[in-house]
């Protein structure tokens, strides 16, 4: 097997600034982290090599105007599955049959992880806040769960029961009453019995055999047999991420959770075999972004050798190799400070710090979706079982957004109640500021209640008029 050809950037090289900029652009939310297979399929469907955002635009607009026929059309085009109009929803009988046939040990694992996630997420939940001033007013911040949420579960390169756990459980912790799960009609999606069994175990009764941008649009706009939702969450390929961005504003979304990525910051204490395995773990999503940053040049060579050894032994080694060569990078920096600066710029989904003092480096980096400290905390622990959701911001968006939590499924309302005395206490300031803004109607709505300083009494109810019938 030929040696791995992974991009190398030496930050002492004058060309490194341009190389880093090109790397950031290629893996950003505006980049094209898309498999060669997906690019070719897009060209066949649309008859031209459309950029992903253009393809997503066409799909979403078609679903919004044409409804279910557009969803079925693009499902046939992209997934090579022709579904009847009444065939997009998985039946209760299919869910129950999958659950009955499931491996009991697998279901035990699902229950264990569900408990981990629920315990963590329920401990995060916002609670109502109240400020009460006796005889004057009461202010409340009230949290209520969203009514209906759509959940996207990928099903292309692999089946992901973990994604069901990491999306459904936080929503249930928040008390969301209606959950609609969409999965592509593939052996790794809605035709996967393990995924259906997990849905049944978690109490999810709405499962639909659609995926990709067309599924996101169907959730956002609603189509025949699938009512619209209030929020869409879950990871996916770049087409799913771009579709979520497109419908954002029409519905809420969690974050741009696109192709998986990891940045490993390592020193001489890191074990090359561990680092290589952690880079492969994200690359095998195919596509996936895997970047190693270190100030130890020898470590780069040792990790490169370890990658070559490990890739040849893995079932998905060829796919991981493709991702590493296309989207991976080894970055040699002069010192820890430069490593921190570059990591901040990349704002990765996963940051794994494998150094002698990982806390010291992690304390300087806020721009990461999830941070894993030390040699014994592989990202896979967070992906599968720890408790925080693995739905995290990608493409550099961790600079301004966060991973999914139960609190994202809560909407907040302020509730205010004033007595006459409390209203009069604020009246002068309200009237003055309203008049300064030229909003005299606002001012009048307060000043008329003041009654020129005299106590006001409620108007007595009208006396009923006698009927002369």
C-alpha cells in the first residue's frame, strides 16, 4: 500500500499563512467537504456540477412549492429508492418487529447510554426565574418546551444509533412532546433494524424514510403525511447542513453540524498510535477532517507511520485514507502559543489535547464544540456514551455557536405583572424615554394610568340593561 499523502504545513515557512488560509477555507461551512461520489451524483441529478449550496437551494425551493412529489422525486434521484406516496412513514408494526428481533445486549447498551445522556442533560435544564417586589411587581422568566421537533439521522456511509440517543434524549429531557425522525431509505438509515429498534426503545413513534436536503425541507415546510416542525436538529453531510442553514428563520435549527472534524494538539508525551487512531476515527466518517498540530517534528513522522500501519487493518481504511489525504493536515508549529492561536482560528468541532498539561492549553481555547483532555479521553467516548450530545458545530462555526443541549429545546418568555403603585414608580422614566424616542403613544399608554398623581380605581362593571321585550 502506498504511503499516506497528507498535507503538511510548517509554520516557519513564509508560505504557511497562505496554506493555513486555504485549509480553513476548504473545511469551513462555506467550503465543499463533499465526497467524490456525492459530487458526481449531484452532477447527474441536475445535469451540471452545481456547488452544494446551489443544489440545496433548488431542492428546498422545489419541496416548498411542490410538497411531497418533490421529496419523492429527489429521494429517487439521490437514494435510488422509489417510494409510494403513502410509503415514507415507518409503520408501528415495523418498529415493534425490529425491537422484538433486536440483540438484547445491544438494547442494554442503549438503555445504559440513554441513562447517561438523560442524567447529564436534565442537570443542565434552565428553571423559571422570578423576581418579586412586594406590593409593586413580579417579573418572571418562563421556560417551556418546543411543541414539535424534527431530528435528522444520517444513513449513508454508516448507521448511527448514537445520533438517535444524542438528539432524542436531550429533547425528551426538555419535555418536547412530538418528535419526528427522518432517515434516508438505505440499509444504514430507515431500513436498518437496529435504528428502528432504538426508536422503539426511546418511544419515538414518528419515523420517516427520507434523508438529505429534501428531508430537511419537508420538516421545515411540511408535506403531505409529515406536518411541519418548529425546530430541526441533528448532524449530516454538507447538503443537510446547508439545507438547515437555508430553512433557518422559517424554523429554528441547532447548529451547523456538518462533516465530522477533529484537531489534535499533541506534544512529546503523546503516543503516536493513539494519535493516529484518533485521526482515523474522524476521517472514517468519509468525509471527515483530521488535523494534528504539534511542536514536535518527530511526532509527525511517528504518527504518519502509525497511520499507514493502522489504515491497512481497518474495514473503512480506504475511506479514511481518502479523507485524510483530501481534508487532513499535519501542522508543525514553533511553540504552544502558535498551536493555541491556530486552534482558535480553526474553531474545531472536536479538540483533543494530548499533552503533559492538557488543562493549561484547553483553558486558553474557547472556540471548540467539545474538548477532550489527556491521553485517556478519546473523542469516541463523547461520540457514544459520556453524556454531552455529540451534535456539535463544525466548519469553524464553534466561534459563535455551541453543541446541542436540552436547553436548546426550551423557548423562553418573560412574564410581567405590576400593581398600580409599581407602575407609577416607573412611569416618569418610561414617559421621558418614550418621548425622547418620539413614541408619544407609548408615553400616553403609561401617563393616562397615572391619573395626574391621584389614585385610580377600576371602572365599575356596567349594570345590565333591562329588556323591554
